[in-house]
C-alpha cells in the first residue's frame, strides 16, 4: 500500500536529520528514522525504529528517503541493504561531504566540480554516492556538507572546558554550516522531489578556524587561547588531517534551485544564535 508522499524515512537519525524531522513534523509530515538504540519517540514527534545497519529494512512505499549513515570500506550500508527498493521512494537524498573534492588550495568547490578525494573517508563517500546514483537510476540528490555546528556542537564546549586551541596554518580557510540551515535546505529539497544532482548547503563565508574560536571566546567574555602554528603543534595525525585540505564551498545551486538562503551566512551570526539557544535551554 502506498502512503502519502508527506512521509520521510531516515536511515540514521543523527544531529542534522533530527533538526529536519522536527521541521517536517510541524508541517504535518510523518517522520520515522533508524537508530541503533532502543526505539521510541523523539522530541517533535519523530518516531524511531531500531536497526543495526545490517539486517533487512523496508521503508514504506512512496516515502522520501534521507540517508545520513557514514560509509564503511564498502560504501553505504543502507544502499547495500535497501538500494534495490529505491525505485519505490518518492525521492532519495544522500548526505555526503565536501571532503570529496580534496584539497583545492583555497579555491572554490562548485556543485559541478570534479571529485578528487584525498582521504580514505572521502573516497568511501564517493563510493556511497555512486551506489545511490546507481540504485536510483541517476535520480539521487547528493547533498555535500562542510563542517556542521549548532547547539551542543560548537567551539563553546572546548572553550568552556579549557581544551580549545587556535592552530594557525597560513591561508587556511573552511566553509561551515549551521544545523538549522541544513534542516531548512533539506526541507526545501524534500518539497521539490523532482530535483536531482548535487547540492551544497553551507554558509557564505569560508573563514580561518582560529578566527572562529576567537569570536566564540569573545561571545563568552573570555580570553581566546593563544595562536599556535600548525608546524609547532604535537596534534595527532587524525587532527592534523583536518588541515590537509583548504577550500571555499559555493552554495549557488542550492540558492538558485531551492530559493534557499542560509539564515546564518557566516559563523558570526551562527555562533551568536547558538549561544542564545544554549542560554535559553534549547
């Protein structure tokens, strides 16, 4: 039996998907998603089903699919298990990463830019993207995201517990996106199921990470940690890999095709809103 197309099924109810779910529930949508934890309702009326990422699972026919699961060495777990059912979905949207472009030495990553992943994690994302394109006959919507922040996930946590650093690599910039801007962009995409291809949801200002930390410290009314050159740090290989790529990410197609605009066009507006939300207990 086919359900109304105002139903979202999420493979992996993570941080961004929950923000989207609350928005769609407010619109009257039904939202269900998977989690490894015990099933039950979430805030905002989002329903949870338990799934370990391996067993069979069949989303309702006619539902919109959102896939947020991280890939493994063989690509996307959901594609392997449910990809053969993708033809029954109203739309399929896969959340990927702008890391698939690799290092652009500060240049722009456009939605049509060639992928050139430099890490194993990003290579696995490219495999997963291909799996969903194949499963949908090329109709999958690939949403590539940069660094995500929002309440409970921002520089404020490390500044408060004294573990924040300001590592400097000259010329280094990153694009970012507030979780609410991801949710609003995905909402606009769900309302346009005929759109396909690659979309970037990101802010309008790629910025050096040390500037972001300094601004957050100023909002808290504390001194920012001192700057340290990357070559003078003893950070782990994993942490150092964060600085191996430098790019600016364009959101031009999302703006043109979706009528979407980030409510937080830079980290300044975004972090100010995060602190206000945390202070209000949201």
